[in-house]
C-alpha cells in the first residue's frame, strides 16, 4: 500500500471520532436550534480543521 493511502485512512479515522465528539459538544452547548446547523456542517465536512475550529471557538466564547 502506498504511504499516502495509509496516511489518508489514518486522518479519516481520527476525523470520524473527533467529529462525533465535537458534534456531541455542539448539541450539548447550544441545544437544538438553527445555529447548530452551520457548526455541524463545518465539523463534518472539513476534516480535522472543522472540529478544531469549534473547539477553539468554545475555549474563547464567553460563558453565560
């Protein structure tokens, strides 16, 4: 197997688990509102950077 294929598989497996955990946090933080839809699309469609973007946003967001 070419190394590029192995790296792609590893990245997608990591993204799968990271995306599930991040979507859980989005739903836990915001509930079921329309604001969740863009975050879900970003998290699920952009490998590794989507979940990282929400986790960074979550760190700097002001708590109520």
